[in-house]
């Protein structure tokens, strides 16, 4: 694990962070669209606002957390996690779920992604979750290696067929 730079603070996101979260969320959308333009939503000019509104709606939700990594008063990354109820559809019990983890391009390789991941996991542990589930794009080898280093194992493979 890379040590977190001393000038980085991991904290709970607040309303002032929403525009920055929207920018990062839109970047996440563009990345996934580049992986598979048929599977993922096509990015457009409203994505920053749309994703920002979505993440902003999660800030006060019970059972959800958005954490940011702040460096030199700028948001360098975020993690979004929730508590998910038991699901017959997904064949799993109650769990923590990490939906998003993104580090800004300029901050990659600095340990921020690992710190955000561990902070999200720690919050889920504090909520009494027995496990954490997440998904990542099949083509995202860097993310898969990060998650595997932190004890995640592959359990499902999503497959898509266009109609």
C-alpha cells in the first residue's frame, strides 16, 4: 500500500463539494463509455450537473456515504458506498457496496485511491456489514489490481448482448 501524502485529507463530502463531485462523476462516465460505448451511457454536456445532483442527493442519505480526498483545497478523488439489503435477485445477503471510486488523473499513483477505498470499507465495517461488494469494468485492469490488493476476489461476470 502506498502511504497517503501528508497534504491529503479524507473527509465526508458536503454540499460545497457537489460541483467537483459532478466533474469527477462525469469523468467516470466518460471512462466507462470509452471502455464500451454500447453498454454505458453516452456522456454529454449535462453530465457534470447530473452526476453532481445524484451524488449530492446521497450526502444525507442514511446508509450511504460519499467521502472525498482533499489536497491543497481541491478534491482529488471520491468514493461512494452504500448499505444494500439482502437481495434474492443478486443471491446475496445484506452487504456494503462500493459504487464509485475515482481519483483525478493528476493525483493517480499517489495512494489516494487506496486511502479512499480503505476509508469506504472502514465506514461499512463500522455499520456492521459482513462483506463489501463492488463492480469494475472488465477492461479496467488498474482498478481490478487495486481491488485485488485489498482482498477483493472476482465473484460474478456481467455479460451484455445488444438487441
